């Protein structure tokens, strides 16, 4: 049974491998993200097998100038493990991690391109609500689609 934990620097090489095989972020940008790692800014999450092989990764950061809004900037699963619930396992772990720290709202952003339809469906299946999109955000013809999920009830509820 795969397990999820807070990531450590020793996992970064595997993160880069998983992100590259999924073609999510250019390798140079991924290396910058891992090199600039600062626990006061964001948290990495690692999913691994019983044998210790890293098979999934997520990165979240607290949005500046917000009241406990968390942005999940990256979620990736090894291609040979996709469709087995690994992404949902990582997502649930990250949600609970931030909920226990007072997190109020989790935000995810993904591409509007056809090849990201599974990602958009995944977030909807995991309780995220589509909030809107930003036309041509990533490049001409590639919109940013924004989803959110409340981690705790509104203070007036």
C-alpha cells in the first residue's frame, strides 16, 4: 500500500523524474523550484511504495496576502501508476495537512487544453469546484482553469 509523507530534499531527483515524464514543467523550471525550496514558503508531499520508490509528488504553498489560502502548484504521479488512486491519496493527505494547520481554502490551477481534460475531471471528482478561467494564460490558446475546495467551513456558518 502506497504511503504519503511530507517530502524531503533527498526526494527531489525523483520529483524531477516524475514531472519530466509527465511533461508538466520544463526541466529547468522544475530544478529552480526544487533549488529554491524553503519550508516557510511551501511544502512538498511524497508518495512512495512499500519498497520506498517515489511514485507521486505534490507541491503546495500558502498564497501571500490571503487568509490561509493554499495553492497546490504541482501534482504528478508516475505514468505507470496513474489511474490507481495515487493522486487522490496525495491530495487527501495535503488537504488534511493544511486543514490541521488552519488552512481555509485550497486552490488548484490547470491547463484548459484537451490533453488536461483528465486533470480537470480528477479535481472535480475530488470535490473541487471550477471557479473560472484566464484566457491565453500559459500561452495563446492555453487557458488557466481554476478550481477551489474549502478546507474548513466559512467563519459565519
